[in-house]
């Protein structure tokens, strides 16, 4: 059974504290979880104010379905984040 992983690298230039960064991340995570029923977590740079790597994971019995879901998630994340999304990668495991 394939697992899909979408990795989003963020640069949040307006964050002046961890609280500012966590507000951006909480909004993103809550929306993606609610709209797409995926697991979302910060993977790297936990103590850095302006950087983050977020992982989004989903599972399906078809690889095609995984790609479709992760593409929709990426489109939504891009709309939410705009220019602070600096890199993304999709892996099927």
C-alpha cells in the first residue's frame, strides 16, 4: 500500500518570534487537515523563527489517487502561503 509524502519548505520573513511562526504553521496545518484529511507536522527547524519544513502524509491503495490528493494539497498550500513557500517535493513510498 503506497504512502504519499509532500514536503514543504517555508521561509517566513515577517516572523519576529516563534509565536509568529507557529501562528502561520497552525493555520496551514488546521486547514489542510480539515480540507484533505491528511497528517501534517513540522519536520525541521523547530527553534528557528523564519524557517520551517512541513510534511504532509496520506495513504491510499492507488498511487494515482495519492498523486491527485497531494497535488490538491500543494495547490491549497501554495494559495495559503504564497511567496513563503520556497520549495516542495513529493515522494511515493
